[in-house]
C-alpha cells in the first residue's frame, strides 16, 4: 500500500449533528509544510520532549542544557521559552526530591470509618510515623540540599515572574546557581524515577501567568505586607505553583513568606509538619494552591490540617483556577463552608484566553505569512468563522483534557495585490517544553497532518481546510488504509528509544492499555480486546515505543490526511490517558512483535480485518440466540461495514 500524499487533500467539516457541511466555493491549494526558520532552528534540539515522562536523571541533564541556553537565546519569545523551561524542570526536580524524602505512604481515612479496625489503624499510623522519622534522620543531608534547592528556585523565580522582557543577565546568574547544585550525588532510586507529569501545564491550558494573576487577588485580600504567609502546595501542582506565588509575594514586598508542599494521601513528614506548626504560631495566613477544584475533597483535607495546627478559619484561603467544566464548584456541599475563603480565577481570566484575542493572533500570523512571501495579513471577523467555531465543541469531547482552540479567517495579499482567504486553527498544546512535541510530530508526520504554520506561546497554528466541491463520504477501506499508514508513520518517526511504561505502571500513571482495550472492546467485543492485556513484557519491548500525542487515540472524526476525502485536522481528540510517552500495546496493534520485518501498516490492516470478522461472527451468534421481540443483547447491533 502506498502512502497518500496528494496535494489536493481536503477537509470534511461536520456540523453539530455529525453530518457533512455543504461544500464551499473554491479555495486556495493547501499551504506547503514550511515552518518559520527561527522556530525550526529553536525546536530542533527538543526531540527529547516527545517523552513526557523522562527520568529524573534526564530531567537534570535537560535542566543543565536549558540553563546553558539562557545566555545565548535571542531576546524575545525564544528567551521566554528557555526561561520557562528552566523553571518547569527545576520544579520537577524539587517535586521528585520531596516525594523521595516522604517515601511510600498510606491513606487510612476510609478504613478508619469502620470502628472495629480503628485501634489497629492507630498502631499502623504510629509505626508509619516512626518509620518516617528514621528515614528522615538518615536523609538529613538530602533535606539540607532540598532547602538549598528551594532557595535557589525562589531566587530564579523572582527574576522569572515579573511582566515584560526577562532580565537575561539576572536569569543567567540565577541559572548558574541552580546548575552548581546539580553536581550533588542524589540517591540512585531518586534519579532513576520518572517525572510526575504536570497535567495542569501539559493538557489543561494553565500557565504560570495564571498563578500570578491569582497572586494579585491574594494581595488585594491581604494587603498588609507584614502578614506572614505560608503557601501550602498540594503536590504535584503545588511544587510548581508555590514557588511562583512565593516569588510574586516577595516581589510585592511581603516580609515573611514560607512554603510547604504536601501529598495529602501520604500524610505529613516531620519537617512538613514542623513548618506548618511554626507558621501557625506566628499567626500566618495559610494559602492553599492546587489544580482546579473538582470535588474539593483534597482541598478540605489540607484546610483541616491547617486548622488542627492552629490556623484560624479566616486565615485559611485557597486559590482556585476554575476549570470550564467545574464552574459550579461553589455549589459542592463539602465546599460551602470554605467557599467564601476561595479566590477564583474564572476560565475567561486564564492567560491563554487572552492569547487567543484576534489582535494577539494577528501579530503571530503576520510573522508566519510574511515569511511565506505574503505582503499583508489580516485576521477578519466573519459569519463563516463564527460558524466554524460554533461547530468545534461538537467535534471535541467535553472532558477535563479538552483543549482550548479557535479558528480564524485570514485575508492574505500577495505582492501583486491579489487577495485570498484561508482559515487557521489555533489550539492549546501545553506550556513550555511540554508543548514542543506537537511541533516536532507535525514536522515528522507532514504527509499525514495539516500544514503546520508554527508553535508559539503554547499554541499550535495549522491550516484548517474547508470542504471541497464534490467531497464524498469516506470509504471504509480508505479509512483503514489511511489510519494504517498514519500509525505506521508514528512508529517509524516518533520512537522514544526507551520504554517508560514499567515505572509508570508501578506509579499508577499509565492507563494506556486499559483505555485501548476499552476502545477495542466497544468496537469488536471483549475477546479481541482481551488479547492485548496478557502480552508479556518481553513482547512489548521488542521495538522502541513510539511517542504518542499525550492523550491521543484515533477517532472516526480525527485528523489525518487522505486523498480527496481526508480531513486535515491537526491533532486527535484526547480521551483520558495519562501515558505521555508511549503505547506498549503498539506491538500488539501493529503485529511487529510476531514479525518485525513485516510493514507496520500491513499488521494493522490484518488485525483490523480479523477482529472485524470475529465481531461479525459474535454479533450473528448473539442475534440468533436473542429472544424474539426482546431487547437486543449488548454488542448485537455492532456495525462493521
């Protein structure tokens, strides 16, 4: 089977009902894949970002590299990106050290609801506390290193957070302080561990600017700079948000700001508890920072910890960046008592919402299209653009990982004065290094995805193609062949080299197999899906795993390029999947484990057709056994044609 690379690939834009939109009149030919030279040069060294779960040793290496780039990075967006990367990687290391110091913990709260087991639980908790004291006494040197690292990160953040162009010399100086501490011989178990992915920056559209905006609201609530403040961060988010807020308050002139981060389910370490107790004795304000509130259970647990330590109720406040799906958080019964002490950042106030304003996008697109030889670029407001944006929610899952996106109508003028109209999709893909994988994947998969214009400030800009005259519904064999070629291209082009799955499975951060099995079970019944689960680890590791779009599984409406009838959307919709690095099930899906020399797409097609045949047989048996006039059994109505 040959790969489809026709230049007249088009897009099918679906309305809310799922049907095809009437075709538009003629439109320009698709843009060529031609990244901005400055962006291509900047993102080229970041192939490592395809793996969203590097080891801590790799994090330290990447951090050294980013610190080395500060002094040479061009002023402007490049320096801002490098500065952001240094901060993100430094916080990732701090989070890993805190978790290592804590060790394994256990949450006995649910079991404690059963009266007969409470005495045994008290003994278990006492034993756990004793074990932690012994562990911390053995790691006093690491606690001292951690305190020094916290101070160095705070000094860097104080230079990093102010608005406006960053001070390059000050960043370089603070970066060297961080770099000097990376020579310490950290424990092997720590550096072999994997980064805990910061989903709030990776897949939920938050930026460090949002925490600074919340900091402004905190200052308005407690304007007295003499008030002591204890920032209590809930890990993992708190390891990133707390240093940002501390730096902001320090720059605002607050005289005493301390930080502690907790992983609530694991309980408190001795040094975490002592910091909280000291702050309570000083009548400090306890500020809780975390990801957007869902049920509020964790938030309430931290508030209770502060209350028991001696914080008055009016001195406990939480900062909540409200997610679009949790706008009704104030009505949650558990949060009613605390809601008046929660400072909220509504979705419309998020920084990335501001970056989607037409005036901001106009500047970015002008840079992209000027480099392509156009003499003028204008973002226009039109009914067609509004119509396309109104259809976007119907093409996406309404989930926590659904990304912020917008389509723009752009009028372009060439040097001869001719005007053409194109549409551009801007989609949030992460923050800092956590977004770069999309640009790299777009370049390596250029035969299968829409033209990538560029990546800027966490937004990937791609051309959005409208329906062509004469578009027809996709044929099943064309869809299968196109998907097979696409998956094969990912296997060939986005390899990670090492498989992070074993460590992620141990840390309960890898749900890829379960998700994929669930998707296949809905399509083919349980038997073919169950085949994926018992694969031995040796089979899974025969090939280097391919890098995956952090939450990507291909759906019927997903974006890929096919001849004439293929849509050209940039990225797949994202079902919940924590696996940021790979799918171990790719060997099963492609059949490469059985015959590594067989082309990948052939394995996919063979397995697809075999599973479809099994599904047809199973559906026939269920239909034959179903009672007449009764309700069809599950799976009897599966369509395979």
